[in-house]
C-alpha cells in the first residue's frame, strides 16, 4: 500500500513509543493458549472479510471511545493488529496515552498473519 509521507512520519513517531511483536510470536502464544486481548483495529468491512481467529473487533475509529468498556483493566496485555502494522502502532500509542501499560502492536498486521498461515475466521 502506498502511504502518504506525513502518515508514515506520524506512524514512525508512534513506533518510538510502542512495542512491536511479530506475527510468529503471536501465533506461538495463541497455540500455547496464552491469555491476552487480541484486538483488530481495522475497518468494519476488513473485519467482516476475515480476521484472526479469537480476536475481537474495536475499529480504529471507535477504539479510544469504547476500549474502557471492552477492556477496563489498564494493566491487561493487549495486542493490536491492522492491515500492515501502521494503524495498530498509532492505536497502541493512543492507548498508552490513555493509561494502558501493556499494549503491543503486531508488526506486519493481517497481511503478515495471512502469509504466515495463521488461523483465521469470518
């Protein structure tokens, strides 16, 4: 995807304050049964088309508004993903600013997950 330079700069700034995790790490953790909140921040239409099995959907447009009801524990481990790892980095930075202390962004996002062959559902 061709992203605008200012968007990329904004994401790069957010990534300085955000921890990233690989799709392979998340796949292994899911296979082990590790407990964490896996959140898809993509648009509704992207979610409907397919998502990681077991994920919940809190789209980027409503994440900050709705996260406290969905995940009230600010110390919960939260892994966010989007299409390629850009929006999830922005979202992770926003949640950090809201007081969430254990938020990760999945590098490569949905596209990397599909390339890895991770479990999906519709």
